[in-house]
């Protein structure tokens, strides 16, 4: 296997990403940071940013909901 073909295979696997519903909140944050810095996103990272609820794990969805909800100390 040449370096180029190995690199192409690795890239294709990266683009596939984890199974939908298995992504972590950390993966979402990293993709978001990459987008903010105009870095190149893999196809999977773009899908994750487009539809995070579909791709995040149950735990990731709960954490994201908690982060988006107002904190008790913030209510006035």
C-alpha cells in the first residue's frame, strides 16, 4: 500500500465518522471550533454541526440541553 492510498483510506474513514447517535459533546465542540477558525471540516464534522441531535449520543444530548438551559443563579 502506498502512502497516498493509505492516506486516502484514512481520510475516507474519517469522513464516515462514528455511527449516528454515538458522537460526544467533545467532538461537537471540536468541530465547532474548527468551523470558527475556518479550518477544513471532514464530511462527518459538517454533518455533526448541521444536525447535532441526530449524531450526539443520549448522554451528549442531555449535556447539551443542560448547557443551553438557564442556570438557577442566572434567573432574575
